[in-house]
């Protein structure tokens, strides 16, 4: 799915979501469009402004099922 963006240089473009993250971080766009409407950088919240999680990554655990529990 392509996302419509408006660059600071004054033109529109369609980009993929991965490239949108880059454009947000480098502040090369003024706004982009979601299905709910226009999102202005610096005004509306966007996902790339969150702080990274520092801690133990629980999703990397090996979750082998224990069948003895059910016997």
C-alpha cells in the first residue's frame, strides 16, 4: 500500500511505509495522509517519535509446549 506524502520542497509523492519512516525521521516531509485524514508532522502523533524499548525481549523465548502438564 502506498502512502501519499507532501514534501517540504512543495510536491506530492506516493511512498511505501518503510520509506515513510525514513522521511519522518529526516523531516523531509510536511505531512502525509492516513485513511482518517491528513497528518501534520510536529502537530499530530506519529509512530516514529516513540522511544525504543529498553529491556528483555520476551518474544525471543523458546516456547516449547509441555505436554506432560496435560497428561
